[in-house]
C-alpha cells in the first residue's frame, strides 16, 4: 500500500492563488531564473523552525538567497570521512560552485533545538543521549557551548546565551572547511552570524571580540 497521499486541499488552494497572483505578476522573472540558473548573493543557514523566515526578514526575492535549514541552524565540524553530510554538502556547493559572496548563520529566540540541547546536557533528556537519537547526536555539535553558559542562573538568559553560542560555534566550524577559509582569505567570501528575536522583530549581529550587537537604529 503506498504511503504517500495527495496534497492537502488547503495547500492546493494556496498554490492556485499563488500561480494566479504572485507568479502571474512575475512570470518573466521566473522564466529568466529558469533560463540562466541561480546566482545567489548569499548562503543562509537557518533553523527549521517554522517561525523563522529569512526571506521575509530581509525582503529577499526568488534567486537571491541559497538557503539551508536544519535543527538549530548548526554547522558541523569539517569531517571528510566519506559519509553523507547534508549541511557540509550545501556549504561546499554554495562556496565552490555558486561562489556566494556572503555566508550567513541565523539563530533565533525560543529555539526548540537549543532547548533540547540544554535539557540533554543537564541530564534531563535521557532519550537524546541514546546513540540512536539523530537529534541528540546532531545537538552534540554545541555541547561545548552548554558548558560555557550553564552557570547562568536565569533560564531565559541561559537559553538566549546558548542560542548565540550556537551561532559562534557554527562560524568557528565554518572556518575549519578549507575551501571556506581559502575563499575568505582570497576576499571572495565573508562570514556573518546573526540572532533574531521572534517576538520583538529584533536582529543582532555577531562581532568578534564584542559579542552580539543590535542591527539598525536604536529602537528597531
């Protein structure tokens, strides 16, 4: 018996609406994208969280961002061991084939993956410690970050600190990819770390030696 089923009707209706409006108004641009291929300015690594929409955050058009999403917007260490590595493959493609000018890691508030990492590292999520947990082994990437923030007593402050630490660790891991480091040294690629507050619509940028600072005028 086939496991797949027809697309839910509400999605069909949304597609019909998109085709009749947004696509119809931009058909020439979509056809051009199909003909010339993609030439994105930047690669964005963001979380799978459904509340995080980087295209909306930056008002990006189709073809502008090469986007990779995963749990907690993480970049693993460089491990050329011959095994499948989805995030590393996406980074390789963006840097060596698409020649993106910017590589941006975007973290966010109230991240479920980060919360899971904290629960796991504090001994409150034994299921994530199992070797069979894909989620737990993925979150091991930022286990060292938990050690840096676990002393923070306020739970909300500790969560935010670990969310930002995850961005820093991902940036550090990116610099371990030889082709990324070569592109940065050659001046063809820049790395950026961001964190956004979903509730307040606030955006902060990571500056080495200074931490995260607000993007835009005061009050935004």
